[in-house]
């Protein structure tokens, strides 16, 4: 019953997480589009009352007229729309999922026994949990300090962008060395997602509240509040696509199990940012196909790096292809504690991803997937069942 409750909670949290993320990202993309699509108002009276830009749109059978004020309007309505709960809900549900899926069994899901750093390979479960939390916190602190020190008045945002890009490469490298492959991709995305939510919580919303308070008091708002909010919103815009890609990467072992996983992660991040840049410029009236072309080129480089060669990391030393029965014995000894209709591994009440290997027929149906994840070294997770290199070589040599 405990395993079922954990599984059901995971299911509902994941649903809420996806709903909140869609709402947050959708609204964010809409406002970036709106901001970049504004044109100088044609009506003199609009310009005189402080309207900076306007956009006419048609949608859902009606017409919309959006206007943006560069300064305080004569009167702010009481029902002013705020955008923040979707961001907070996305982060909180995402962190809840991380706790349920990874931190409940960190020795299995977080520890990287194949790390080149002995201290990382030998971490205990609770040490891995603490390291994961420190990793998230340190990512936000360092990113925030870069923003405050390099471009505090928003005059050197170009240089800041380069610094943040370098930081993300470092994060990708460190995560792949410290944590297991799937957790490394997730935590790299989580560092960016944490920065996005923290930008909203610590900078964007407080700055907007100060601006509204000043306007209602008949005072001139501090222009830095608006500029800082804009700066962090722009960062959130370019983080969006990479974060989504990294969050769904745990379904694709060819990426996170590769020895150059950190390079693949970095290519994904830059590809997502370049593709997002195309849409940002397009809404401003500038079409620059070189940006998505460059993004696709980086994805192709990632595809080339991750492509299997010679059967993966575990090269076969067998002179004769193994029989199915021999493979079945290895799978029974090393895999069916989880991948069974009745798993014996604590925390499982169903086989992961619905993949059970109890029968020869099930093995044959999943042959390609089994060879890929076993030969790559990713499965069994953390090699908790002690699969040997010889056993991996036998599975790599398994033929139809």
C-alpha cells in the first residue's frame, strides 16, 4: 500500500506540475511576444497619456487592443493582473517530484558509482541528497551574483549572457561527474528552473510591487525595478526551452548515459536558446533563420556524439553469440528485482516504464532497449545488483 500511495502521489504531482508549467511558460511566451510586437500608438491622445506601444490582435472570434504604458497611467485598477503563482506552483511541484522520485532512494537514483571522483562515487544516500540540495542552492546563488556584479544597472547584459552560458556548461560538467546520468540532466535543468522561479520571487514580483506602490502614492517608480524585472524575464525566456528538453531527457538513455553527457547537455541548452531567440526576434518583426539553423546544427552534433558505435561501451568479447537462455539468466539475476510484474525492489509496486522481463517473450520484445541501456552502462541504475563487465558484453553480443 505504501508503494501504491507513493506512485499515486507521483502521478498527481506530475499532472499538476505539467499543468502549472504549461500555464507559466505559455503566459511567459505570450508576454514576450506581446512586448516585442508593440508598435508606436497611432492615436495622439494615447501617446499623450503615456502609452508606449500597442498591438491589435484577432483571436477566438474577437479583436484585442493591448497597450503598454511607459510611465504610470492616471489610475491603476484594483483588479490588476499578477503573474507569479504559476511559477511558484511549477517549482514546488517539480521539487516534490524530485523528492519522491530521487531523494527517497538516493543510493539508487542519485549516486554515480562510475564517477571519476572517488568522493562522488562513494557518497552515501543522505550525502547525495544534501549534495543535490546544495547544488540547486549554489546554482541560484552563483547565477544571482553574476547578475548583480556583472550588470547591476543592465548596461552589460551581453557580457552577463556570456557568463551565464559559461556557468551552465560548468553546471552540466559538474552534475555529470557528481550524480548519476539521469539525475545529472534533471538537476542541470532544475538549476535553471530554480533560477527562473527565484527570479520571479526575489526580483520580478517585488520590483513590480514597489512600482505599483509608488504609482498609487503619486510617486515616480524607480526605473531600475522595471529594468531588473525585464533583465530577469529575458533570462527566463531563454531558459525555457532548454529546461523543458532537460526535464524530458530522462526517457532517453543514449544522452544521459554517454561519457560526454555534459557536452550533450550543453549543446541542448544552447540549441534551445538559439531556437527561442528566433521567435523573440520574429515577434519584433525580424526574421533570422540563422538562429534556428544554428540550433538544429547543435542538435545534430549532439546526435552524432550520442550515436552508438561498436555496440556501446560494453564491447562484446564473446566469440559466439549468446543463447537467449543465457541472457535470461543474467536478466533474472540483475534486472528483475525491478523489472518484474511483482518487483522485489523496495519502493516499486510495478515495473519501471511498464517493462517486465519475467518471460523469454518479454525479453525478445524489448531486446533493442535492453541492449542499449545495459551496454551503455546506465542500467542497472547505480549498478545496485552488481552486473559485471562480462555480463554486459554477453548482452551486447545478443543477436536476434
